[in-house]
C-alpha cells in the first residue's frame, strides 16, 4: 500500500501514477489537503471524483482541521467530508486522527467528535467501515496466514 501525501495541485500527477500502476493500493492521505481556508472546493472535488474511479484507491479523512481557517467551525469541513464519502463510498474512506499534527488546530478528542458528528446520518455499517473495514482492506497484508 502506498500512502499518497498530496495536495490538490498534485492530483493530476496522482491520476497518472494510478493509471500506470492500477494494481497498486493507494491511500490518499488527508483527503489530499483541500484548501478549506480559501473555500477552494473546485477543482479539488472534481479531481477526487476522478481518483475515486480507481478501485484500489482509498481516502483518509484526516488533517482537515489544519487546512481550515484559524477560527474554523465544523460546518466548514462538512462539504469536503461529504464529497469524499460520496465519491469513494464508505468502504473506501477511513477515519484518521492526524495525531499529533491535529493539535495545531484542535485536539484528538475534538477532531474525533467533529468527524463523527458529520457522518451520523450514515448507516451503522458504513460507520463501521469508516473506523475499521476500509483500513483493513487498504492495509491488508498479502501472504500466508500464520
């Protein structure tokens, strides 16, 4: 599994990489660090949708608080989290803490509570996927079982 720590300006390059290596499992860290503080939803959203078409690609919901404005509110993050969930589906989106970096903009507990509150309308099985199923699928070890 390749963790892609990318920013919106790198997403075209990531698409080229995924096209070249379609069997590689890739996790897009921090939802590709969208420019939330600038309100830049596009072209990030379109690029995320395009990347979600690669079936071995996952998206990690982490690091969003540090991309928001200094006085951010949870509602600022909602469109980005919602779009990632819509594009990838809950089976390919995973919660991430971004600890200890999250402490620059909030705390682990605050980030976890905010993220959880923003997907409370998702079905229970999808919430399970966000916390474990997607990560287990993305980071599954290949080889003989011991």
